[in-house]
C-alpha cells in the first residue's frame, strides 16, 4: 500500500469512529442480507459483536503503517475464525459488506481512491487470514 492509500484509510476511519455503533449495525445487516447462511455463526449479543468488530478494525487501521507487526495477529484471527465456521468464500461477502458500510457512513467522502485503498487493505488482510486458516503449513 502506498502512503497515500494508508492516509486515506486512516483519515476516513476517523469519520467512522464517531458512528461506529451505527456502522456495526449497518455492516451486520448487510452481511446477513448478502449471505443469510452466516447469521447462525453469530449467537451472542450483536451489539457486543459490533463493538468487537469496530475495535478490531481500529487496531488494524491504526497499525496499518506497519503491516509486519499486524500479520501474526491477523493470522491468528484467521485460524480462530475457522472454529466459528467461517469458510474462505465468506471473506468476499465480508469485504463487500465492509465496503458498503463505509460507503453508507462516509457518503461523498467515500471517493473512488478511498474505496480502492480500503479494497486493497481488506484484500491483503483477508488473504493473510485465509492463508493462515486454510493453507497447510
């Protein structure tokens, strides 16, 4: 990722943080709309699940300037998600729901360049998670 793309992700994220609870609700609503089969994977309090999602995204956004430090945590997250029933195909759906949520929350601030930066970041991290979870060592 370029420094400009990292800056776009971080600056756009500062606009999401104040609406993080709404963003989490939007995300899960869209995720379940796109793939109703994943809904049973979420058995607990969805507000708490939303807080965990936003906290995880916050860690990633704030640490994206040094991906090397993030990778071990992202790999572990990928391995953990297998136990929840997550399959490799679900990552595309999650990515679509994240991008849609950002578009809803940021409105005109979700420019094509911002979308591209988020897409690159998500794809990179999702690939790290999938490789750790589904590719034998």
